[in-house]
């Protein structure tokens, strides 16, 4: 496993670049997921606009204003943080992160270089002032600007990101309330950012996109159809980030021998010990596995400082299964998106596929369970059933509506 990009370059290329410890592997893949989803959504909205499903809009804007103090102040703040904290950490990474020091301990502290912060603030403020001044008019004027539908993709992605992260954290705390209590006792930004639940992100992120679509006059079902392929592909990319970082989204212990029908595949497809996982799991866990220290003299894995543990027995590598399922689902939706012309059809298929896939993966994942109506289940199992049934209902509704038309 590679907790951050530093370990990727060190292990694969032999490059010792301590500054890369600032880039978490999971976060890197989440960023890739948003980039992929953004690109696919933009492409789909352009196609749907040509088909007449989305219409350009007009808005009046004022141009030619001079530099605004609030705008310059925000630039100064960003520049100060970049110089004071980010450049400081990059320049001193080899010292600060030595001996297994974690970037988070420094990133969320008050240490930094104030002088570099001041320089950063001055540079960004001066740059922003120059950019605004060169477009300033003697008298500001109002113009009517035509906005193409795909130009809203940045706002849609931002709404999904903000709502998604907030929802993912909220649902995670509902599933693990003891972490919320621990945060109140020992508050820290790193503790708050740790732990996300994907379904919370999908639900709250989806509501945020709905609100954005209503405000901009975009046909929501058409927009949902346009987002469906990117949602699945992005989900698969994000799950690969879970696997590569070893963030704990793995399965239950799998001591069973690999079945004959899977003999063509490598062992890690059937079970994996997640060496050097980002959580550095050590000691016994209720799920039935134990985190043990890696011994380079015994094991074939390197031991990364601060992360050198593995799981015994090895567990089901469920992120690989979900990535495979997500890529397969994306391929199906991408192939069928032009055939399903009824609004909401592609999104209904996405809901059914997502709910079906997640429900069965939950059977072999490590998760907190609860009892409801005499049934023991996980939060994700309940939501996945609701997601699947919502997809079925939407499919039936759209089909009937198409026949009526």
C-alpha cells in the first residue's frame, strides 16, 4: 500500500521526495475522480444541448469595475497561507517528515514561515490588482452574456464536492458516533476530516446539485442522466484510492484457499493483507483480523516508517471488486446513454446498479451493524436497498410517462 505519493515514487522509482508526503494517495484519487466526472459531464451536456435537451441562458453582468478591497483581501489571505504553510512545508519536508513524522501533524499546526506568508500575500494581491486594472473601464457597464449549459459544469462539480464531502462526513459520524465524541474531547482539523461515508456524499451531494439545477433553470432529470456515467466511473476511481492507500474499506478476513475458478487471477484478487496501510492498523480487531508489524527479513513487502503493518489473516479486497463493478457499470451506461432517450432512464439504471452492487459487497465488508425490525444490517445495506428501489421506481415512472407521451 502507498499512504501517500512519496511512497509510490520511493518504492517504484527509488526517488526520495519528502514533499510528496503532503499528497495523500486517497485524496489524489478523489481529485482524479472529480476531474473524470467533470470531463464526462461537460461532454454529455454539450451533446444534450445539441439535441435540444438543454437551452442556453442569458444573464446581465457588470464589467469594468476596479479592484475591490474584499477581493484583494481574499487574495492576500490565500497568498499568506500558501507562503506561511505550504511553501514552508515543501521546503522543509525532508526535516519535518523525518523519523516517520506525519504531514498532518504539521499541516494542522501553527508552525510556518511568517515572512514567506507576507511575501505570498503581497505577490498574489499585486497580481490580482494588475489583472483587474487592465480590464477596468472608465465607466463600468452592464452587458448581456449568453451562458451555454456546459459552462455550469464547474458550479455543478463544486456543489457536488461541497455537499458530498459534508454529507459523507455527516453520515460517517452517524455510523460511528464515538468518533464525534472523540473529536469533541480532542478537537483537530485532521480528526474531523478523517472518515467519510460514500452514500452520505451521494445523497447530500445530489441534493446540492438539485438545488443548483433549480436555480440555473436546468432540466434536473436530464442533468441526472448526464451525470450518471461520470458518477460510476468516479466512484470506481475513488475506490481504487481506498485500495491503494489501504484506508480500512476492506472486507472481512478470508482464510479460505482460492477457488479453482479463480486460479487465473493473482492471489491479491482473492485476499490481501494490506501491508503499509494508511491507518497503520496494529493489534486485534473485532472483525477477526490482527494488525502485525512487517518484518522485511520475513515478508516480501518493504516497511514504510510509521505505516509498517499488515493484516493477518488477509481480507477480501472489496475496493477492487467495487472498482471492477463501477467500471463495468460505466461501460454499460456509456454504451446505452444514447438509446435511453426518456429523461431519467440512465439515472434510474445508475441507481439500480449502484444499489445492487453495494448491497452484495456489504456482505463481505467490515462495517458497523444495527438491528431494525428484527433484521441485522449495516447503514450502507439499508441505503443500498432504498437506492435500488428508488431506481426501480424511477425506471417504471419514466417508462409509463414515455408511453403516455
